[in-house]
């Protein structure tokens, strides 16, 4: 696996720099465009939202009322289902308007589906058992009530903002068209006349329009935020729950697969290593027992060889047990366990692990990651040094293992890193491997502390 990075281009001597004040002007233009766009989008959203709110509420409530009233004779069931389908359609329209006009997407939760072997009756009645269908119906009511408030507000503020220019212009036109004395403004009512009265009228109209213009942006943001919050709560809140459930199921499946792979590999390693050594030692001990009366010297040599073989077998067992949480992890903590594991690594390894409070399952996961990474570095990397860093950041434990070996490592089926990725995934964590050829390997595991 290779890594890529993007670097900012260095400036050259002949490059043309922007004129003084240009960045500030660009920022002002960007803010004005955002300010005007927010107001226009909020108004363009409020109008169709109010119309669709009325139509959706009338159709949905009418069908629900008829369906509930006739459900006792079974005719109401299809009508209730039709009401849910109508509410679903208007909910889909709301998602589209918020995505296009407000640029705030509303995720679509998965609908409940009938079993593949279900009959047509059960398939038809499935929407009645879907909680999201009833949330869509509730949304039609809440959306109408909300639109009945926000639509007049947006119309008033939009018209008031336009009045900054249009109201004084209209007053000037009316004074020119109407006969003298036919139009009395606030200036005349206050006792002024002539040009002074006209100036007072135009100034007050401009000031009133300016108030609406200056407050249109926060009002538009408030209206769109309220609509989005209500829409998200009723139309998309179940999406997050479904995603959490899906991640939990994926973590469970990954944990089962990683556990099965670990058990198979442990069984294979025990069969190919310690088990063969123990069988050989048993046979040698039996042979030494037979030779002891007739050839004690040879029997002693066999016993010495068997003792060395058992020592090698014991080392193999210790090596295999390093992937399992040792007692020192429980007794003295993660830092001490990682330090001991690094001391046993054939490649010189340094560990930077402060005393941090982590859940037990997270500590075991980190120990497993470090043990597997050190084993891979010793077997395959050809590295001369390994560095291990453990830290806690934003509710997650981050473990980074870096070596200066030959690189070229990857997460592929049948390799140790694939099982390591499955073990991390079982804890709802992520594993990243950056291993460009000839530039060493960097393994980073992030495990949520609340997983």
C-alpha cells in the first residue's frame, strides 16, 4: 500500500500577486452572496413548503379519518395504507426541497420490508407496521402548523426588505401622479409640509425597509434551521439508529470472523510447533527409559536433548500466548504490558504509552494490535527499530506503530494484518496501514472507548 500527499505549490519569483485589498474584497463579495442566497433560498422554500403542507395535511388526514372509520369492515385497511403512502410521498418531496433549496440533506431511513416468503396480504400490510410511516403522517401535521407560522414571517420580511427601495419609489410616483393634497403622509400628520414632509416620509420608509433588510438574514437562518430540525427529527432520526445497528452487526460479524481465524491459526501453530515437540519429547523419553539399564550414557544424552527440546517448546508456547492478554495487563496496566511485550521483540522497540484510563476491552484490543504488529515487524519487515505510541483523543484510543523496514505490507485475506483489521473492526474501530515500498510501515488503530 502506498501513500500519497498533496503539497501546496511553492511561490515563484515571477508570480503575479493579487492587488492590495483584493482578498478582503473577495471575502466581502462571498459574504454578500451567502447573505443574499440564504434569504432567497429561505423564501423560495417557504412558499412551496406552505402549499405542500396544506395539500399533504388535507389528503393524509382525510384518508386517515376515512380509513380509521371503516377499518372495522376491512375496507379501511387499504385506505390507511394509501394514507401512509401519500404521507411518504410528501415526506420525500420535503427531503428533495431541503436538499435542493436549503442545501441541507435529510437522510432517508430504511423502510420495513416483508419477509421474502411472505404472502401478498402480509406484504400489503407491512407499511402499517413501519414506524417511519406513522412518523411521516405526524410530520404532515407538524409541518403544516410550522409552515403556517414561518410562511407569513418570510413573506413579511421579504416584502419589508424590498420596501427599502420600493416603498420610497412608490411614494414618489404617487405624489407625482395624484393631485396635490390627495396624499397625506406621516410628515403632514406630524405638522410638516412641502419637501420636508416628503423627505420625512421617504426617510421613515427607508428606515423601516432597512430594518427588515438587516434582520432578514437571521430570520431566514432561524426559519430554515427550525424546518430542518423538525424534518430531521421526524423524517431522518431513525436513520442514525439504523446506522448504529448496522455498525454493531458489522462489528459482531467481524469479531466472529476474527475470533474464528485466530482460533484456526492458533490450532495450526500448536499442531505444527509445540504439539510436535511434545510428541517427539515423549518418544525420546520412552527411548531413554528403555536404554537406561543397558546404555546409561546414551540415555543421559537423550535426556539432555529432550530437555533442550522442551525448552524450545516452552518458548514456542510463550510466543503463541503473547497475542492473549497477559496477567501483567490486569495487574500493572497497559503501559507495563506493552513495555514487557516490546522487551521480548527481536527488533528494538520503544513504547510511548502514558498512564491513561481506558476500558478493559480497549486495552486488550490495543495489546493485541501491538503484539501482532511487533510480530509482523520481526518476521517480515527487516526493520532495525520500531516505535509504538498510544494516546487518547476525543473519546478514542489511538495506537500508532511505525518501523523503518522494507514496507510493502497490506491488508489482504490470509495475512496477519487482515485478522488484525477484523479484530479492530469487532471493537467498532478502524485500522489504517501505510506501507510504501522501501519506506517502512505505519499502522494506526483507532478504537472508540465507548464501543
